[in-house]
């Protein structure tokens, strides 16, 4: 146990040492580990000498970048929760003593390592330590330790949530205890009724009022109405939205507490004591909103778009071209309307910025200052040091949110490919895992109002429908609002196709053709040297093809291909004709090039050169065979 968890905490940049079941250090002195982390050899020696079941202690303070607020009573924990902003995600440890817990924050200068900052509240920071999961304590005669285990909160834990900065309101509250203020024990009556629900304390009063209702197991709708009534008589009145936010905070705290969790597991809470309220509203209360597109009918804003395809078909090259057009505000196919110039975040492990992305972006005419590349997320291990790891969709999404907010003008974020960024805790083949992550990404895209594009590869399976050929769980496709497939045209390997596989928001467009053009560029980075790279050229006309036929050659032809076959048979039934004349007939009938070539292949049309510069003429297969036979 010790060796395994010591390695995990050390990887997070936290200094550790062994401790006994009575919380006392198991080594002669732990002082050295306040200024440096233990070496692998020391970890190995401790594990062998003391046994691998020895407890693990985390050194608090600047080196580990953590300050821990230690609540020694349920009332103290309630007080801390009431001072936390609604959206903050704080790692929490349930300690062996009933109702007690540790709250982990970034190292907070100005706070001392001492007990009783407030009633039932200690702070462990520079010069202090705490026991960490999965440590276990045993009861001591002095009552300082009880039998039990340190357990991470299921949703809020180190490694899953980075310790956030301590909110200013909480820090001020702790410091006020050193000035002799706020020493009334949590839960005791500290003011007369005329002083409750007044400005300065009304947020805390509403929180504790709601929490008491939950403890009394009152119906949720009754709690809601009572909190709104209380908000109305606050001085000054509390806005309804803010009052309901406090209700939500109290509910979350109740559900996180041991009592709340235990009650939720009982069947009697499933019925009338259900602690959840449906956000159920009539459609008349909503305002219609038009779907806005980055790329008309193909890549919407505020939603997740999945781009799928086999390796080497041009997915990344296509997305680089799209990204570059965004950076310079140039229209994308499907509309003549110019895009709003904006930034791009391209997250990838496959395309190195020096050799691939930057040369491509230059060839595509992108604004390099707005084209942002990333591969890694960074964890601060100390004040000046950082530890990189490959961007993880699960745990690093908050960092992406911050970057989008920091840049302000992000139009599109690309994760290429998704499989490289799922992290260790997510199973890309698990429907439950993938659906949860995709729903989280969808909520992020909607909140940030950006186009979020995820790239996925095709599997080697034998699924008949194209959308089920995507590697991993089918929920990658099911949860995405739009799915587009990139492939090579079967009749022309130089023609790449962007085809709709699925759209939950609009009628799917036709297939868009594009070619990848080889070019050479020169940059100031390497003066006088030609750097080979590629760029994209889009076809003028969309192509009507059967996407299923593109991925499954045995499927039936499209209506356009059938029309093209009939046209070829009609035009050539009296003998060969110049190809250009046949192509003109096809164009007049609205038959695109892809369908024309499909029909030529299926009918086994033969081509014959007419002189040196006379072009080509076309023959029906039977006529060509007869013609060749007559020449023998």
C-alpha cells in the first residue's frame, strides 16, 4: 500500500513520509521532507523496513503546494461549505472521526500551521502534515485517534481535481479567528432573531436553513418554497436566482456528507423523500435559437462534431485548412459569408508543430498568432517547476475552459485524435464512460459557444453501416451532434471526400470534395530552404454519393450513379464519342464528377486516345471488344 500510494502522491508533486496508526511520524525526523521530496530509494527502504501497510503522510506547505483545512466536527464542515463558491471543486478526504473531513487548497501564504483557527477548524500548511488515504488509525487512550480509514470523496480527490486557490472569503474567515472574532462554536446561537437574514450573513443563514431542512428530510419542493419565502424577507431581499444557488449548495453538501450518502442508498428515499428536483419547464418558456455554423451544415457552434476516417485520408490536413481560414476570417465551403476572425486551439499528439503543423499553416495562409497548438497539460509541482502530461479529456477539461476564457476569441477547438487523450481512467470502449465524457464535452461547447471537433479513427471490424465502423464505443457517434467522414474517392485516389454520416440538428449536406496539394514554402526560420508540405483545395461543386457505398462497395448505387450509367449507355450506344462531349451532357443533366466516374467503372467503359492532342473518346465495353476483334 505505502509504496504504491507514495508513488502516486509524488507524481502529483507532493512530499510524503511514513506515519504510524496514531498519526506520529514513523521515522526519526520528517523535517528534511519539508524542503525536498523523498527519493525512490528512501520510499523502497521505508516500505521494506516498516512494512507496506504503514500509513502515508503528506507534507503541507510551499513544497507540496497544498494547504489543508481540517474540520473536526460536522458543524465546522458545514461552515466551510457555506463559504465555498458554488462551482469550486475542492479535493475532500473523509477522516475516521464521524462528520470530519479535510479540504485541500493550493498553498496559501499568510496562514499559519495551527489548531483552532475557528471552533473545530484547524489549518495544516507550512510546517505541518496530514494523513492521506488509504491510511488507517487506531483508537488511542487520549481519544485523539479513533478506529477508521481516510477515504477520498468519490467525486473530489487529488489526481482528479487539482487543489484550487483558497477563496478570499474563507481565508478572511479563518484569519478573523486569530483576532478574537467568530469564536462562537459552530451551530450555537450567536445572534438574536432580528439579526438573521441580514446583509453580510444572509448567504450563510440561507445555506444553514436549507441544510437543516434536508436533515429533517422534508420534501424538496417544500424546502424550495421555504427558502424562497426566507429570501423574500431578507434585508435586503435575496434575489431568487441567488437563493436557489444556496439551496443547491446545501443539497450538494448534504449529498456529500456521510449521512446524506447513507440515506440515498435506502429505498425509502426513492419515493417521497427524493432529494432531487426535475428542472421541468414547458417549451413555451424557452426562446428559439438559430443554430450557428462555423462550416455551414457541417460544423456547428456550441456542439460536438466528430470527424472520422481511416489513417492517411487527410483528416488533419483538412482540419488545418479549416483552422487557418478561421484565423484569417475567410469563408468556408457552403457559404460566401466571411467568418469572424478568431483563435484556434489544436490539441494533438500526432502532428509535431515544427515539422508538420506550422509548415501546413503557413501553406494554408493561416495567422500563426491565432493558431494555438498544445499536446500537454502542466501541473505545478512547486513555485517554479511544472510537470507535463498528455492532455487528458477527463481531468484537464477545466484547463481547456480556462484557456478558452483567457484567449476570448476562440472559434474552434480540435482534439486529434480522441483516443490519445482519454487518459488512464477512461475506457474508450465503455459506453458509460464515453457517453459521460461526450455529454461533458457537449456542455462545455455549449457554454463556451465554440465549435468542438473530435477526431476518431475507423476500426477494422465488419460492421455494415459506416457509422458503426468508428473505433471504440458506439457512443462516440451516438453522443456527437454531427458526424462527418473523410475518405478517398474510389474512382479517383487524388480526390478526398468529406461526407455526412449523421446530423441531429439539420438535414445532412451533400459530400464535399477536396484535394491535397503538395507545395514548398520558405520561412524566416530556415532562410533559403524549401520546406515541402501540403495544403487543401476544395472542389467547386458538392458530390451526391452514397456514403454507405463509399465505405461498403457491395451496396447499391446512388440515384446519380444510376443516371450516369443510363446516360453513358444512351450516348455511346451508336458507337464511341469524345469524352468531353459526354462530360458536357453529364454537366447539363446535373450529374457530378464522382457519379460519372462511378458509372464509367461499373460499365467498364474503355478510353482511347485521339491523336497526340485530340483528347480521349469513350467506348462501351461490348463495342470495344467487337472493335478489337475486327482488327485482328
